[in-house]
C-alpha cells in the first residue's frame, strides 16, 4: 500500500501532460465471452464479476485464474450487478421484467447458490443492488405505478421485502434506471443511498438518508432521453460525489455527461472539463481523496482533482470499475474482459 500512496502522491503533483504516466490496465485471462457489467472487488487478490449468459466469475489469486461459479441453469439470465463481501459470500442480481429479475446468495464461494428473491410483478424491472454492510442492503426497480420500487434485506440477502412507496417521490414519464454497470444504486456509510436515472425530461438523482424508507430528488445537468442520463454514481463520502453518463446511442462526443456534488446530492454542477465520450462506470480511488476513474466502451479516464479535469489513459472497452479496501482497482466489460489497474 505504501507504494500505491507514493505513486498517487506523484499523480497529485503531475502536470496535465504527464498526469497518467505509468497508469494502465493489465488484462487477466477469464476464458469467458460474457459481457461483465457487474463487478465487486474485495482486495488485490479477491474479486467477483457477473454478466450475461448467467455468468459469475471469481478470482482469489489476483486475477491469474478465474473460476466460473454461477448458479446452475441460469444461462438465460443477465447478472448485471454483484456485491461481494469476501471470497465466500456474494449476492447477485439478474435483470428483466417479471421473473427475470432475481437475487441469488452464496456463502461458499459459489459452490452453491440460494435463490432468495424472484420478482412477482411483470411491470417491475430490477436494475441494481447495493449494501450498507454485510447484512443490510437495497435493490431498485424501475418505476411501478409511477414510483421507483425498493426492496430491502437485513439478513445479508437471505430475504427481501418491498418497502412502502409513500416515501418515494413520483417518477417522471419515461424515467428509469440504467443497468449498465451496477452503479445506478449506490450506498455510503450506514444509512445513505442514491439512485441515478434517465429517460425522463430531466436526469435525476434520488437520495435516501434512512436506508431507503424516504427519498428526495434533485435534477442534474446531464442530458436525459431513452438512451441518456445518469449511468453511474460514485461518492467519496456522504457529501462529495459524481454522476456520470452520456448517450449510449450517440457516445462520441459526450455532451452534458458529468456533474459533481458537494452537498450529498442536493445540488449538482458541471465541472470545467469532462471525459470526451460516454462513460458507464466510475469509482473514487482509495487513499487519494481527489482521485476518480471513469470507464466506458471507448476507454478509461482519470481525474486527480475531484472531477474537474480528466485525462484519458486507455482506449479499451470496459463497462464498470471498482476498488477494494487495499486500493486495488479492477474493471470489467465485454467479451469477458477483466483488468487490474497498474501504477
């Protein structure tokens, strides 16, 4: 970790011309052809990824080898989000209307899985899952009867209940989440959660301070349409965060595709500069308070000044990115691509 901190310190003092010197993704062989939009990093040795074709992958040796550990008979499901707590315990979410939206839990590294939720409502479409700690978590569905639907667990995903809709503001016509990177619903701390949306007249961010029971919303400067809006949220703490996205049907150049907040999402502003192309995933870098990485199908970008300026350092395709407690960062995406960040 000391080496990482030293390198990050150099990046903080870097000029725009050399801000990404030495930064690169090292691809790891997965043997998979799936598109891996779900990613959960424990540390530099242990990471989980999930995606199309019922795929769930796990490494415990830093990416030298990956094991296919998905539930049996799920090849028709798309596991767009995954939350892992260690090498043994993980929760996966599949997307789709009705019964296609499911949640599975493992406690033995994927040797066996228990299906703990199957969506009974055809209009519901679950996009993302997120946890506050090992026991308490939420999953989010696109609006049902005019409001985003939230289900909650307090036993590590073993059981789920639909939360009352009284505390959720009405959705806009056409508003929904984007299941592109597992980052349309995120948590920070013990009680705060955020939802990013698009598709309506305005791209919104919803915020809960009480584990999903009540929500407020704010409008962002990001463009919004059926194919544009907030694709990913990332927060350094309960106050400082970013919303990032663009238009996946018109990805280059990205216009009005990034906003930052310093008040927990009550207000958003566009920074002086943003990634030039559509980005679907983002994460803050551990141990560097102002460092952020964003990824998308056309490349990866680094900001070392809290999202105000960005520098592209890779042109490979990734959908999502995540970092572990020890500072190790990984990205995953199409055609089984998983890579580890090298400094």
